[in-house]
C-alpha cells in the first residue's frame, strides 16, 4: 500500500519552545526550507497537552511546515503587529477563551 503522505514526512528541522503554562515542548516540524521567505506572522497557538495559548514565531525561510502537538488559533501579520501587540492579543484570547 502506498502512503498518501509519502515524501511529506521528510523533516529537515524541528523547532521547539516551552509551553508558558506546563513547560512541555511545543514542536513545529519543518518539512521544506527555501532562502528568501520572510517570517511574516506571529502565530497564536493552543497546546494539546494543557490547552494553554502561546505565541509562536517560526522564523524565516520556511516553505512547508507541520504543527506538532498544538493547533493554530490565529495568525497576526508582522507588518501590522509588533511582538508587544501580538502578546496583547494573546492575553485577550487567553482571557476570553479560557474554559
């Protein structure tokens, strides 16, 4: 049987950062990199383990990536949001979406 995802699981790099609540590793799998691609957005993500919201920036030159143990909630363009503004939005989401 041929895998539908064949060739897409060739991970070239794993980005990792600690969850701000539980300290576990949030992982982003980089499948393909290409020079010249800007780091264009802040990502507000929700960690699967503890449901905490975190701010993520993957950096430049990433063409294809796959979320690891989290889901994307919102993308904030860096052309419109500074890191401070992205953190304010993160806090708003934490306040209004907490269960």
